């Protein structure tokens, strides 16, 4: 939405504010559900393997995902980072972390939760392309956010 920012675009400004409020709730629920899922996974692991936590790639990435979501959520309460764009960029990184936890660990890393037998397979090119596109989108929205103003003549 920040790419569409410009003078006279009040509907975009309102949409950004509505999405920011929605994002706050989604991140809160996401942290709660990720935490509950990780704890229940630990209980299941104790029943299956006799330990709650073993630093397996899946377990480690589930913790990383919780920390990424918590960081994005806490940006809202940090005075220097209290900006809707920063929270939105952090949540996009959170989605990438979710994808890595649920798909990347299963197919590209070896461990108890892996479908990759033997050594881990090479990471396909689309993973790098998708990551580059995500970073380009964050960068382009940052540039648009900085260069474009809501007023026709800023400072006038």
C-alpha cells in the first residue's frame, strides 16, 4: 500500500491505517498460536522421543519464528520504531520465517522432521528469487514511503 502513497490518496492512507490495526491483531494471535503449537510439539516430542527440546532444525526454526513475530509486534511499542511501515516489513519477514519453518526445514534441511534423506538437497533457485523479490518489495515501499508525501506541496 505504501507504493500507492501520494497526494490526494486519502483512501490509501485510510487503508494503511486499517491494515495496520488488523496487523496488530494478527501478529498477536500469531504469536499466541505459534507459542501454543511449539509447547504442544514439545509435549509430543517428550512422549515420542523422551525429550521436550533437542535443537532439531524444526524446533529451532519454530523458536526463530516466534521471536520474529514477537519482534515485529514489539516494534509498535518501541518509540524509535513505532511506524506502520516497520511493523509491516517485520511481518513480511515473519511470513518468510513461517514458510521456512513449515516447508524449508522439511525439504531442505536434515533432521527428525525432514523428508530429505541423507544429505540435504540443494536449495532451488526459486527460494533465492522469492527472497530477493521480498527484499525488493520492502526496499521499493521504503523508497516510496520516504519520497512521496500525502500533501500536494510538503512544507507549504
